[in-house]
């Protein structure tokens, strides 16, 4: 078991075997997501709860619900929340079955100001197979595709609510189409790039029911 801070002076985070380890992409997303006017958050595919913790570190009064298909991840998210004096309403479930995710049929539909996710980056069966089921589930879209994730986010977002996620730049066109089809208009885009300027990931935030108009923000440069 490893324990440290998510960032200097930030929430403490414990990592345990059997849960996909924290990556820089979650840290970048945790700083990118807009929290103005946000009171309720839904973290889809929460892992050990790092994203939820980062948002609570920025705004401790947030009410956070979270879900992951791994029971180990859900238990760790609860443990990490308690370690920092926070509360995360975390459940184990499949995002693809989003209408049943929190145990109430449609009960949390349209309830959240912000939905956030660091989803698997690759289509099922594409590229090199990850070692172990936890890494495979975090790397590949198995039971939940990008289209299904965006539909789930739209289901939970209130009208005017936001959906923020991090993804691969080469899937940006597909991502924007999936968000728009679900009724989430892409509104903010920021790339994280290498020192040579090549993009590593794309940070994208959409808004439910918004009109067209995408703001491209200055890129972040990843440390070498």
C-alpha cells in the first residue's frame, strides 16, 4: 500500500494492489474541470477516488456520488475519502446500465451540476492487451463504449450541467460527435502536450443543452 499527496499540499491518496494506479491524466482533469456554480458531482469510473478527492480539495462543500465496476476500487475510494475527512457516495456498478447505477430507477437523472470521467482510451480489442483484468478494464472500452459513457453523462447532468473528461487526441472527433449526439455540446478544449509540442491528451468539457461554440484554451506542457 502506497500513500502520498495527490499534489503538493493536496488530499492524501492511498493506492492498493488490484486498483488501476493513479496517472497524470487524472491530475490534469482534476484541475481542468470548472467548479463555478457546481454543488453536486458524479464521478463515472471513479477508480480509487482520485478525481473526486481533487475536486473536494478545491471545493470541500461538494456533494459527490461515484461509481466503478470494480468493488475493490469503490472500497478504496471510500477509504481515501475518509482519510481526508470527506464523504463520497460510491457504488459498484456498470456505467452502461446507468439508469440503475445508484439503486433508484431514474432517481438521480438530471441531478448533477458536473459529471466527470477518466475513461478507458482504447476500443475493445485494439492495440496491445493490458496485463491483468484491472489494467485491461481501465485501458479498453469493454462493457461501456464512448457513446454509452456520453449518454450516461447526459442522463445525470442537469440542464446546463457540465461533463468533463480526458481522452486521447486521436479520438477527439469521435468524442465530440458522441457528446453532441447525447445532447452535450463541447464548449472547452485544452491539450496537454510534450515539450516538443506534440499533444498527449485532450481535456474536454461539454454542457447539456448549450449552443455551438468551442473555446480552445492555451495548452499545458507536461514535465519531461
